[in-house]
């Protein structure tokens, strides 16, 4: 059952590769890596059971070879039946594997040149054989340190081969078959080094120890095979392959495999090792099992990624449309639809309204930091004059400043009757501070609308850059016109607040509408004292008399000491402290009322005369201006990159649709995926 399911899974994955899915979504595979002349090609031939790869000195594998092995049932085919098919050559069968070798060399020279060049363009070869396992693997060019003299190989050949290897093995769904010769120290193995670089825990790596039969006399690879030096989850397998003399003598691979078995069975060290550590058949069983589990595990993820990719590609295609329309009425319809969507998205973004129809454009909006649309406008308005909310305009005024201002505006009239001009003189410099922030608020809101228009125009009119430029220019003109109108109105409103002092605020009228509060503060302590002196006793009268006499003497002495210092001040100052304090309170109260009123009225004016006015005029102005025959053909010109993008998306959608059809064709695949999930859960819950 394992091998039947494996064949089914491999067929599905290979079909997904055939439809081109590998370019968009990674698929499970086995990749053989190692240094030049580490024995990778010989290992691949041992796994296949056929002698078909190019041979020679130096670099032989110069293009990645994607090898798909299909096991043929001996009940349907004769023992030893085998043939090969190259994807580039259609259904042409190669039954002579010398011809397969020649075709590999021909395709390699065709792309990489005949002078030892190395190119990352894989050859896809499918081999059907009764003695081949069900596997799919990639044989990469070996890591080459020094370029061959007189060849097309560049001086950075080592970097190129390493980068090619990393390109294949960095995919987390790739099983790494690290080939390392036994006569080399494991710590300096390039294959293990690269495998550990992309798979530090060694969970998807399996080591193959080659050339185990040519180690120095008295040494063995037992420690390497047991994983005592560098452990890997799937361990190591030792193999003995054909020697160069065997290859020259054309010894059959099947005979070499039998000799390998006899050699390990009779070796003084390796025959004592636990089962599963040596022999090509052991390696094939391990690879088969690992590949099966990997494919079964990743199949649900692959299906999910296919569906997600299909949705995103389809959404983008819907956004791009079917190309530039030809008929005049179709052009008008396209223009009308896009302008309407642009205006609706502009309005909805400001008002915070969700519209499902317009969400296809949201994926193209640049995701900047901070707020946007209506949230940004509201934040600007909320922050308007917020620094003046808790400020006091009299904090830096002394009583002498207020008294001097009162006397300054008495003129030549009778003293003791302060003029209203005094209040205006003291309050106006502070009230005029709100002029600049009010105009800045208009500018900031207009800039926010301008930025929003740019973002939405580039998203909605992405297909037609000229229409985007035209629509954006008109939008900016409308914003500028309404900004000028709103600024004029705001300046007039602010002039009313600074040029005419008036309030109907009930709290201000109650607390500061007369002089009563000033006198009330003086009378309250006296009344309190009178209540306390009510019906004193004889002893209290005597004590109070002594206190009064002492206080009178102290006050008289104090007055004499300060008389010279305050003489001039008494001569100049005419208004009492409570009167000045009342003026101070009225200034602060009126300024707070003004700030509160301006913070309400200016944002309302900006919202109505700028934000709402732009929304109301935008669609009408755009449709009226753009709906002209001579302009439409120019505005709806589609740039070449949009045409190429649509072509690419159509091709991708076809690939993804074919891939989805492959996965939904066989219902047993879902059952395999469920089995994999159950097995993973059992593994996770089982005690170590």
C-alpha cells in the first residue's frame, strides 16, 4: 500500500511540476548535492539501476538533472524492460541508454556550451523501468573550487556552484541528499556545510557516504555511519559503487549492487553494524519513505497555497480588466465606472464607510504609517488650538501692568471709571494668536485630502497612468479652489472673534457681569467675624481689647517703616487689589470662552466649506471634463507593462487552475492528507 500511495503522490507532484506550478509554489523533491567527483552521478546510476550518465574527467554534470523514476509492474512488463523520455523531445522513447547519455550531453552543450560551462537550467528526464524505484530527485553540478583551464568556467565558479546548490536546497520542502566521500574529513565536507546552513537541525537531510571501499588501510566509517560526529535526523547510509575500472569494463549496475551486498556482508566492521546503515537498497528504501511522508505532509499546504494564489491572481485580473476597449461607448463606460469608483472610494475613506465592492482596490493602496482619510482629518481638527485650552493669558501680567493699562485708557476723563478699551487692549494681543493656527488648520486638512487623492488615484487608475494624472490634477485643482474659499471664510470668522468682543456665555455673565463678586469676597470674612463676636463674655472682651491694642500698635509701626518705600506707589496706584484681580479673572474667562468657540466653529467651517465641498463637486467635475471623445482615446491608452502583466497573470491562472484540477481529481489524496495529520498528532503526543 505504501508504494501504491507513493506512486500516486509522485504522479500528482510530477503533474504539478509539468503544469509549471514549481515556478510559483515549492514542491517536495530530493536534491543530491556534493563536491565535484564525490560520486553523485555513480550514486544516481546505482539508484536507477542503469548506466546512462555522461562520464569523463573534470566537471561532467553541468546542468541540473531532474530525474523522475517510475517503477514498472513486472506483471504487466517483462523483467528488465526500461525506457527514457525527455520532456523537450515529446513522447520519443529511448530504449538504448547509450542514446540517453548522448542526448544528455547534447542538451547540456546546447545550453551550457561544449567547453565545460555550468548553467542553472535543468534537464527533465523520466525513466520507466521494472527495477527502478518510484522517486523524483535532482542531480546538481558538483561544487567546483577551481575552474578548468581553457574552459568557459569563470574564476568565481565556486561561488556560482554554491549559489546554485543553495537555490535548490533552501526550500523547506526539499529533502537534501548530502553526498560525502568516506576518505574525507566530515568537518570540511561542503555538502554537509551547505546542508547545515539551510537545515541547522538536520531534520530534512540524509547523508550518503561514498567511496567507503577505498579508505586507508585500518580505518573505517563506522562512526560516520552511526552519526556520532555530525548527527542528522534521517542518519547516514554507506554505499559501495562501481570503480572507474568497472565503468570502463561496462560492468552492469545490477552486478555491482550484488558485489556491494557481498562486500558489506563480509566486512569485519560493517557486517556488525545495526541494519539500515549500509547498502544502496537501504538508501532507496529510506528515500522512498522520506519522500512519501514529505509529499503526504505538504499536500494540504500546497492545495491551500494554490487556492490563495488563484484568488489573488483572479482579483488582480479583475482589476486590470479585459484590456483597452475599442468601441466608443465601451470607452465611456470604462471611464464612467473608474471615475465613479474613484469618487466613491474617496468619499468612503473620508467618512470611514466600508464598501465591499471597492475592496479590490485596497490591495493596491500603499500601506503607509499613521492614519489616513477621515481619521487624519479628524485628528487635525482635534489638535486645533489644543495647546491654548489650559493656558492663562494673565499669567505673565502683574497687577501693576493691569493698573497701568486701566489708567492709560482713562484719558482726560474723571478717574475711577475704567474704559472698556482697557479690556480690549489687554486681551487683543492674545486673541490674535489664533489667526495663524486657524489658517494652518485649513492648509493641513487640504494637504491630507491631496495625499488621500494621490493614493486612491494610483490605485483605481493603475491601468491607465494618463487618466490617473488627469484625474489627480483635476482633484488637486478642486481642493485648491475650495481651500481658498474655506480659508477666506475661516479668516472672516476669526476676525469676528478678535475684532468684536462679546459673549452670551451664562457662566461668564453670572460670575463677571457685575462688580458684586468683587465686593462679595470682601464682605464674607467680615460677616463671619461678626458671627464669631456675637455675645462675647466679659473675659473674652478683655482679651479682645488687649489684642486690638497690640494689633493697632503693630500696624502703626509697620506703616511707618514702609511709608517711604510705598510712598510713590500709593501716589500712582488708584485701583484696589480686588478690582485688579476681577479684571484678571474676566480676561482669563473670556479668552477660554473664545478658544472654545473657535475650536468648534473653525473645524465646522473647514469640514463644510472644504471637505464636504470637495466631495460634492468631485464626481460631477471629473465626468464633465473627462467625457470627451478626443480625450478618451489618449487617456485610456494602456502602457506596455500592464499588457505584459495581464498576459503573465492569465498564464499563471491557467497553471493554477490545472494544478487545482490535478489535486481535486483523485478523492483519495484528501484521505492521505488526513492520515498524515493523524500521524503527526500521534508523534507529537507520544512520549520521547
